[in-house]
């Protein structure tokens, strides 16, 4: 009887464990990372008799955790990919909405500004129209600065997310290390009895960590795992966890770099953080936000440079030359702000550099690294986007020199440089922040041209002179005022153009219109001929090359057939308040191709920025959707093996309950037999 009772008891105890395990599966059906458990039964050693072996019952050999390491690893990899794409898409969508919005973008402000200039050109003396120009110009400035500020806020948001992501990663690394220790010290581990709940918790922590950063997981002795970055740098070894961190970037103080501290050593791992949420944030900063800063700044520089130039060569309502319209793009402070010395440069760190914009049309949006080698005088300039060397050479002694690039010059002002010293060159990065309106009064708007021409009263030929085109009021090489405009409110000197016959060739002489003194005589026999005239075509009177000593900063054309003795007078446009020639030229800049070497207008340049971000946003959305699908597939595959199927578990409850009841019935039968046996002896 005792054997039968024992057999029934083993069945009760074993199926009670099975019922408990099934119940645990059911209650954890919605627990993240939980792996279904299964009771494995085995027959107990039987009792040998002369007639054979009689079974002695059942026991629980193992409670198995149903998990496939390949599927678990696949979920981790897909979580890393989706974490990167989700972070990237979220930030790109925010930037795309900002740039493309009607109220937040730049396009409407630019269109309204140039429309106000066109309206003002129709009535250049109207003060209300002039005030509208100033108001719309201020709106353009406000839009540039607002967009730049939004970029800054998004940059700071990224930094905050990076710091929080690092904190979350450190918490997970510590938990994984603690779970490693707990698993290795688990009772029964040596007999193959695994701590299933601890393994599930560790796998879930690893999955959460993989969302943040790309990791490699390697099993080790004692059922522990080692965790490392993609390049092999250890994050967790046994029960020891490293510490991720962030610090101000030595290259660019406005950005953060990732660090890894382990065993008293701190390494910069910025280049190793490439995937997961942290990698996605860093990728957005590198591939979208920095280029957006640069491109918006490039448009601001082009607008400021071209508007300033055109406004400077105009005349305001009070008869003075127009000054700056927007802030000077080459103010000394602006030039020096375009260079950032690397924080790791060697002492004494006395190098002084500045970046001067030389041609806004040729300026490309981008950043560069200027690094020195050898004795500190050999340099190379590296494009950060492509990683290619775009300029290299050697500084003279003394070091004062310029490194010329399309659209800008890097000016070496002095100081000492060491091998390994680096400087971040950002020709356009801060321009949208520093743009500002210089004109404050309606009267200061230079809508007129400061030059005009008149025809001599005694002319008998058919020659006609244009009203002139202004080229510059400053020497492009020295930035000093040209002699012709040295005296405010007048042309120095006013010019009289007289035609005469020179051996059968019509030439013209230039005289001082006030004193009658000869300034420049035409000479048909000179090599090359000087101031000769060809009938039937438009003849330019002056050279347009600033390096020519006869360059005057303006140009007039004479067409037709002037007769010898005919003359024209070129003078300052005094009292020309109704002149709108410069206003029309200012308004025409709205559609003029002033960017990309004369292939794009301001609005087209901005539209290109919006399009570029839009394409990247769309691509990231497609990538995120694909990543989400992959993650769902791998998750479903894992759930197919490790997930809890409530219908299946309900069936097992019935099965184990029936077995439990049957085992109890075995014990009941044994008791009845025992009672019957006792009754037979009474």
C-alpha cells in the first residue's frame, strides 16, 4: 500500500508543480521579456522484483525556459535599428515641419520683402512705402533669427536626450552586471537548474539597452554574458559595468561627445556610437541639423552681401550714398567667430585665425577642419562632409598669410601652431544668428542711382548716352572709397566726354567738367588703342576691371553715331529724389541668381534646403517603417517560441488538473485497499 500511496503522491506533487508553472505562465502573459516555462517530467527509478521492475512514480526533472538565443539576438538587432530610425525620423519631422511651414519658414518673408521693394520702386519718394520696406526687411531678419533659434533649441533638445539616454544606459548596464552576479550565484546552477526569471530579466535589460546603443552580447562561464560596443570596447564584464558619459566636444563646444569610463580610464567613443537611439540622435545632428545651420547661414550671407553691395552704390533720399542695408558680413567679430580652436590643442594656444567671405555666390555650405603637422607650419584643410583634403600647404615665416578657398579666405593673423593642432572652420554656421538690419530711417533707403548723364546742347550727331550703371563705390582690394566718391554728395570730379577725330578714327577725351582740365585723352595709335569709338554699337566708356588704374566704379554706354565735337556730361545725381533705378535693382535681387555660382536665387536656395530635409524625412519614414516591420517580425518569431499562448495554457491546466485528480484517486484507492485489509483482520 505504501508504494501505491507514494506513486500517487509523486503524481500529485509533480502535477502541482506543473499547475503552478502553467499558472505562472498565464499571469505573466503580458510581462515584457517573459519566456514561457515548461515542466519536464521523468520517471522515478523503479523497484526491481523477480517479475520485473515496478515503477515508483514521477518527478520533475526540470522547469525549462523556452527561449531561442538566435531569435533573442535578432530582436536585439532589430530593436537597435528601429531605435535609430525612430529617433532620426522624430527629429527630422520636427525640422521639416519648421522649415516648410508657411508661418515658420523663410519663403513668405523673402517674397513679401522683395514685393515691398517692387512697390516702393513705383513711388520712390513715398515714405509709407519706404516704411513698409523697412518693416518687411525686419521680418526677414526676424525669420532668420527665429529659425536659427529653433535650430539651437533642437540642438539643445538633442543634447538633453543624449544625456538622458546615457543615464538610462548606465542604469541598464548596472542592472545587467547585477543580474550576471545573481545568476552565477543561483542555487542549482551546477546541476543545470537555471534561474529562469533572472535570465528573462537580463534579456529584457539587454533588449532595452540595444534600443539605445549597438551592442554585442557574448555568453561566458557561469551563464553570465559580456556586453561590448560594436568595436569591441567592453560595457559589462561579469559583474563589472563600465560607465557611459557625455562631455563638451573638444572640436565644437556647442555639441556633446560620448565617453566610456572603465577601470579609471576615460575614452572618447564618439565615433563608435553609430546606431540605436543615441546613434540616431548623433546622426541627425551630423547629417541634417549641422547642414541646415550651414545652409541657412549661407543664404543669410548671400542676402546680406548682395543687398549691402547694391544698397551701398545707391543714393538715399537726402542725396548721400547708401550705406549697409544689413550687418556687415565681414565685421572683424563675425570673421573670428567662424573659427573654433580645438580644446585639445597644445599650449600655448596662441594661434589667431579669421574667415573672410570673399564671394557669397561661390560660397558653399559646409564646415572644414584645419589641422597642422610637422613643425606646426604645414597644414591641410579637410572637408568634414567628405573627409577629403581640399587644400594643403605650408605657412610662411612670419605666419601671416591667407588660405584661399572658393567664396572665403582663412586669414592666419599670427601666433604659434603645434603639430596636431586643429581648428574648426565654419564660414556660414552663425550667419543667420548675426544678421541684422542697419537702415533705421525711411530717408536712408538708397533707391536712386548716384550718377546721371546729360547730352551737350551743341551736339549734332546721333549719339545717345545711357544713364549709367553703378559697379562699386569701394575698391574691392582695399575696401577704401574710390576717388570718384570721396566727396559726399558729389562726383570727384564730374566728367565731360568730348568726341574728336583722331586721324580718321573717332575717339573721346575725358575732361574735368568743372575746371575744363584734360583728364584722359583718347589715342587711336596707342597699343592697344585708348578711348576709341565704334559707330553702330554700344560703346562702354570705362574699364570694369577693378585692377585697372582707370577703374571708376561706374559704367556708361554711348550708342549711335556721335559727331566730332559732341559731348556728354557725367555728374552726381543731385536732387534725384524721384530716381528709382537702384530700387528696381534691389527688387530684382529677389529673382536674381545669386547663389551657387549664379545658378540659384535666395528663394530657390531656401527651397533646396527645404527639399533636402524633406527628402531625408521621407527616406527616414520609409526606413523607420521597414525597421518597425522587421522588429515586429522578429518579435513575433520570438513570441512564437517564448510567448505565452493563453489557449494552450488553458488546455494544459485541464490536462494537469486531470492528472492531479487521477493521482489523488490513486492515493484514494490505496487508502481504500488499506482500509479493506484492516477490516479483514477485525
